[in-house]
C-alpha cells in the first residue's frame, strides 16, 4: 500500500491523485504491464547520490538513466555520482520500500524530471511500495518539489 | 488545499468527472462505489469507464455529479 508520508503530503497540498493497486512488481516495466499501461507512460524514480546529497531522477519506465548527464547537471565535475545503494536507501528513505521511492515525500530532494514525462498530463509512479501506484498531474508534481525538467535518459 | 467540510458529501453511485489536463487528454468518467474518509477529507473508491478500480482523492476542482434518481425514487 501507499506510504503515509506520501499521501499525507499530497493531502496537505490539496493534490488530486489516485491510488492504483497492482500485483507486486520489482521493476517499473513490470509495474506498467501490471497496470496495463505503456511503459512510456509510467515513471520510475531513481535516487542518485551526488556530492551534496541526493537527487531523484524520474524517467520513463522503459528508459535508462544517463548518470553522465546527471553529473553535468549537478556540476559534480570529477566527483562521484552514482545510484544510491540499498544501504543509502534503507538509511535515508526508511519510509519507502527499497526500490519504490517516489519523486516526492520524505527528504526534500531536488527532482530531475525527464522532458518526455513532463509532456504527459498525468504521471504514474510507485507510491512508495511495490504493489500500489499513484497517478497525479505532472503540474502538481512541479508544484510539490524543486523540479527541473531535463534530458537525463541515455541516447 | 483540503476541501471544505460544508461541501456536499458524495454518495455511492455518483459520477466523478476528471477533465483532461493537457490538450488531447480524454475526459475520464467514473462511478463512485464507496465513499471513504471523514467529511472534509473524503475520497472514493471509483470504477472508471475502462473497468479499473482506484481510490480517487479529488481536489477542490473535481466534478462530482449526483447519480440521476429514477422517476418515483425517494
């Protein structure tokens, strides 16, 4: 089920959203299949460790994140930028199941939203667990967090 | 912003209408199956036209249309 830290935030901000239960999945592409949605309409959130903390990179389920692009965007230079480890996630995102961190909720990280997703009216992503998704307006996500619309996918 | 407590309470059978958010997005229509939550913080279990069921948390601009009563219904 959705994590309270996410729904509490959405409720407090008056955001319209839907919770969509689905079979347990571990990958965003499987989540899309479980929801009966095309993979390019479902978002996956990747937590990236950067020199100043974390950013949450939100990309279409079918795409791969380009960490080189993230490094350039955060101005990390030669410093290391990498996907957060399970230890990182367990320590700093205890509200969410491992691998199901949503773009918002908990820590207030900057959000890098892939441009293709920003063109969609609605975004669908894991609601902090592997068996429930949330659908909300992309515009609302931009209101809830420090969101930069960027090109962060490979290719 | 949470909805006000004096907003009319929806009931099972009422319709939910969600307008498209972008040009080209289709309007979505659903039927409320169950009203959840306290007055002022209601949300609904909804069956949408495509047959999916979700829990819908409306914003203040959501459209809830009362179910049409059959003639003679009280």
